[in-house]
C-alpha cells in the first residue's frame, strides 16, 4: 500500500503560521497597499469635505424672586430639553430655509444639525455641518435667530418666550470630515487583515506536498533527493 | 527550477520565469543546489548497482514541475563524471530540450522517425554541457503513433548499446498519456514532484496510474524546494552556502 491515511500535517503550529505569512509577505503587502490606496483615494477624492460651524445660546431659567437663588430644577431641565428639541423642529427650520432661501429640505437640515445641551449648565450648543463653511455659519446663526423669533413671536410657544438668549455667533465653518489619516489607517489595517485572510485561505486550499517527509509517507517510494529552488544569477 | 530574482510578471502572476539554459550545476558547481543534484546521482547509482538501469524516464504530475531543468542538470553532472549520456526530448507536444541547449528545434526525433534524417544527424553534441542529445523535432499531430513506433523502440535499443545512460524527458502524466507509452521503453521512471505545486490527490493519481501500468518507479525527486519556507532543511543551508 502506498497510501496512508495518517496525515499529521493537519496540525498547524505557530511556526507554520509565521512561515506562511513570511512566504506570502509580498501578497500581504500588496493587499495592504492596494486597500490603503483605495481608502486614501476615497478620502481624498471621492468624499466631499465638510465644515462644521457652531454657536451657543443660553436658556433663561425663571427664579423665584422671594427665595434667593432658588429655581425648580425639574422645570429647568424640561425647559432645556424642550428648547433643544424646539430648535430642530420644522417650525424653526422652515423659517431658516425661508430666511436663507435654501434649497435644502427640513429633513436635510435636521440630518446635519446637532443641538446639544448639558446636564450641568443652561447652555445649548448648535452645530451645523455643510460642504460650504460659510453656509454652515449662516445656518447656525439663522437657526438661533429664527428660534428666538419664533419663541418670542408665536403665542403657541409662550412658555419659551424670552427664554433663549444668544451667547455667541457662529464662526466660519472649520474642517470636520473626512478624517483622511483615519481613512488611510483603516485602509492599511483592513488591507492587512484581508491580505492575511487571503493568504491563509490560499494556503488552506493548497493541499500539496510541502516536505520530503510528506512524500515519503504518502508513497512507498524512495525520495532520491530534494532540489532547492534556485535563482538565476544576475550576471548570467 | 531556475527563476529570476524579481520580476513584475512573477509578482502579479506568481509565475516562474523559466530560464532553461541556465545550468546551475555548471555555473555554480559549489552551490548547495549542485550538491543536491549530486545526492540524486549517488542515490541513482545505489539503485543501479547492477547497471541494468540504462533508459531512465523523467516525468511529473503537472507541467513545469522542473523536469527539464532537473534532467539537464543531472545529465551535465553525469557527463562530468565521465558517463556517456544522451538526452532525448520525448515531450513532443511541448519540447523544451532545445531551449536548454539553446538550439533550434529541428532535425529531431520525429524527423528521424519519419526517415527524413539519419541517426547521426539527429544526435547533437553539446560541447557546452558535454553530452549528446536529440531534440523533439518537427511537431506532429500523431504523437501516440510516434511513441508507439517500432523505430523508436529500435532507436532506444540502439542507444542503449552506445550510452551509459539514456535519459528521456517526457510530458507530465496527468494531461496526456504519452508518459505511459514512453514508460514501456524505459527501465525505470524518476518521478518529479515540485513543492507546493500539484495537489496531493493529483500526485497520488499520477503515481497510481504509473503503478497500474507496471512502471518501475525508481524514486521521487522533490524539486523547487523553497529553502526559506522553513519546512526543515534550513539549517543545513547556511553551512553549505558560500556565496549567498
């Protein structure tokens, strides 16, 4: 019988892994470079650059003049939360669109608008991200202006009347995204992973003879020699 | 087995850039590779103590497992040892021997068998390598007919008288049945397996086929072994290597 079913090479050691990786280093590097380049090209040439602008308003909380320095914490928090929501409601954003004569829809505005408040202060931050740094600034300012106008002018929002005070004006938008070095870094990491994965799959599929011992085990035939792979001398 | 150190082609296709006329045993006689060839010869001599193995066939599972490179280097070393060796290119479909010797593939075996030339005209001598060889010759569509020809049998019988060794380079076993026909003419077969090339199933299949035909497999030669692959062997290398 020349066939043996015992194939101990099914086990794979740490050294084998290292050997596989080293043998395919060119392939792995190629994958890494390729995917990093794709990521870089995407970050530098495909994705639109966006700019963020932001400004703050402060919420005026009613204090009881009889008790010095007192206020209702619960009501204050609710007021803060209401204003945060209010500023990104259609009632305000419609006015912004009309004010700046924008071609955006309110949904588009909402997607790029972030209104945040903190638990520890009465400030609300309004941030808008846009491809145009100037427009980002204008939208932030307009959101604040229109919020104040609607709050003060519309009786439906009487609870918000005179509660919003602008504390800063928006600056020209600053660079926000894409984070190019991050894209490249992710590309490199992803490329490395894909490369290594590919190499292992390739090795797994390659069920061929790797050592003289495997040959000797498989066939009852003498292995007369092992001829190394050699390189043609450069000067030849 | 010979490959260029670096090429874009290799990088992209992972293909080996063959350079058949580079005889490492001749150009780098002190190398470890040459030493490995010497070992094969010693093993062959052990297997052939009675000197009854004269016609030796070389085949493999798949193409480009290093047959031609192996045979040419082996024949060179045999020639160096004062053996009278002739090399026959019986790979009539994809002849390569002419590339080893850097000559055009003409006035070869098929021409001789067709009666176009005499045996003397068919036998070339390479001063460079120091052995005789016969090219495959003009391509023919009836390869099997040629291989089964009585005249080929007679030719080999004739060469057997003249030479110490008649080495037959033949096509791989898997793709065509040529190697099986040729095996009837040979005293034994040396089977070549390249590292990491043919799937195990295919190699087993090829050897099984040969055995079923009652072929005398003298041994296996493991070629294209990557020294840096870490599958053992590595330590020896530094000891032998003198010019890395």
